[in-house]
C-alpha cells in the first residue's frame, strides 16, 4: 500500500498528483491533498503499470483520469464515504449524485449495466476497457469525447434515443463492435464538419484508427450531404469492404431514370472525330464507334475525368489513343475494354481509378506513361505485352494490390518510382510473423536504366515489430550477373539471386 512518500503534488491549472511508487494499491493521502484546500481538483499521473486499486480521500473534488497510462491493470476505485463530490459503486467512479460516470476500471470484464441515474458518460470513461458489452440507461443525455476509445473487446452496445449527438472520436479505434444499435436519430459529428472527403477516407480505411461498421453506418445516415456524395461513399465502401453500409447506400438511393449520356466531339478531319467530353450518369458506357457519321479515333484529354458513376467502359474498335487524364479519378470504374488498335496512352490516363480491377494493354503499346495507373489500388493483375519498352515515372506507383505482374523481356527503362509500393514488392505476410516474405521478382537483362530518384523503385517495410525505425526491402530480385539490375540491387542493398 502506498504512503505519502510515494507522491509529489504540484500546483498548476489543476494540481498534478504524481504517483512514484510501484505497488498495486494507490491510496491518495488526505494530508497531501490538503495543500490545495478543502476541495482539490487534481490530475493523477504515474508511470507505474501495476496499479490495480485507487482510493480517493474525502477532500478531492474531482480527479482527472482521462489519459491515465498506468491504468491497464486497474480493477477498482474506492471513495471515502464522507467525500461530498465523488462516490464509487462496484468499483466504478461516479459523481456523488451518480449522474456522471467518470471512470470504469480497465480490467472490468463481461457485461456492465450503467446505473439508470447516469446522464453523462465522461471523457475517456471506458478508454481501453476490456468489457464485452455495455448497457447504457434510457435517459442518458451525453457521451463525451473518447469515452469508448480503443475498446478492442467491445462487441455490443446500444445508443439510446435520448443521446442527440456523438462526436466521431467517442468510438475511435473500437472496430470490433458487431451489435451496434442506434435506437434513435443520433447524429455523428466530426471536428472536420461536413467534410465528405474525411468520411470517404474512413470508409476506405485509410486511417489507423478504424471504426466499427455499425458506427460508420450511423455516420453515413446522418451525414447532411449524403445524396450529393452517395456515389463517392459507395465506391469507398467497396474499397473498405463495408457490405452493410454499401447495401444501405444502394437500397436508399433515390429512384430516378438514368438518361443516356451525351458526347461532345472535336472534328479531326472530314471522316474522324475525337471524343472531347462525356456527360451523364450511366454505370455502363458503350462509346459509339461513330458520332455524326464520323469515326471516333481518339478519347480526348479529361474526357471522362472525375466521373463518379461509370462502372464499366467499352471503347470501340477504331480508337487509336487515350489522351492524358482521359479516365482520371473515375472513382467507380471497375472494368475497361480497350481495342487492339489503341497504341498510345496519355499521362495519368487511369490515375486514381481506385476500384479498377480489369484493364487490358494491347499488343504494340511501347510505353506506360507517367502516372498511367497511379494509385489504382484494386488492380490485382496487369499483363503487359512484350512490346512495352518503358514504364514511366510513377506509372504503377501505389498499386498495392498488384501481385500478378511481370516485366516484358525487352523493356529497357524504369523511370522514377515506376513500381514503388506495388503488391509484388513484398509478397504475403507469413503466419504469426512480423513483416513480409521475400518474394522473387525477375528483372530482365534488357533493362538499361532503373531510376533511383524519389523513393526509389521498390518500397521498404518495417524490419520487425521491435525494431522501430528500421526498414528493409521485402523483395528479392532475380538478375543477370553484371546487368544494370544486378548493379542496382547491389547499390540499394536489395537481396538478389542470379538467373542462369
């Protein structure tokens, strides 16, 4: 049991009480708290990870335990019965009138029923709790920020209709809630306001602080600009694999008749035109081979750029080129059929098509231009014809799902970051191991230029969980001895083997 010598007490905005001991029982000394007056507001600090019980004397008015990093083993609070401000019940800390739940010990397990008198769950109240289920009272009014942060074991909770708003961060990093019930129209708010991009990124799982699907579903339902951003959220749910939210977005989509899209063209000659711009909301687009009696031979710069609706595009025979940014940021685009006669791609032609899974590169194409498939994160397979001699800067950068890929045997140039952070950079993660396997990747002898600019050609990954800041390549290159690829591997300390 602690004594007064285990503590230091310093004034400030509030009084900082630091526990310097190592024992599991922390008894806050009444005589030490008396320095602050009859009703001390204190913040408890400690580096000790073994604390199991905290006893609070009668002269503590409030105690800050929101980010108390010594509470991993905390089992119980007790409060002097003469304390006029605080009390405890079943080891949980409350305000005296039992209207505020201040802190539940982390080591509480199973199911906990919050008393009916509670109207406020305070900041960090259940942070890192090991509880499986929490039952909230019907008259609850407020759940303060971060109240259920990092509750990995929590699988069931219902938010009563009496709670009108919840900050997004209330359930931050609590991703495993399977039964997430909202009994009313509780609105989810965010520090980002009505920022559709932020919610889109949450649905795509672009943050480390993941959320349970039921919580994000309520966020979507109460988002004021839902209809305006519905298609973006649909695409994001496909990427983030949120089937329940995806079903809701599709099922509640306003039923309107989709009109056939229109095409604007630029005349190139008496017999040929370039498709300059498509306008419409069709999911499946069949580009006509002729418009106004003239043959379509080119898809113009930005012709479909930022289209949110098209899922599939069929390009007709006769089109010989796709110009720059032709399909850039088509967020719903999954499939493209390119005719064999199409031999030229412009820069960023499919950049940002994050749902694109299928695309064919016709034989005869000699170059993948800069950012051609930049951040096409769903692309799993890409067959390059043997005619390709060059892959431009960042052409396949961040194609993180691209695991089935081989370089043409006559390729001579890999420009800046052309293959950076592709799926084949690291292979599959071994079971029960940190890091990735060393997957072999063949570098043809024909390569004469491999750029070292930017973040280099291949990504590096954490070497081990306990080696913070140490990174290594998770790829092994197959090279011809003395070749440019061999020299590149040696220079950048990438593992390699020789081809016979």
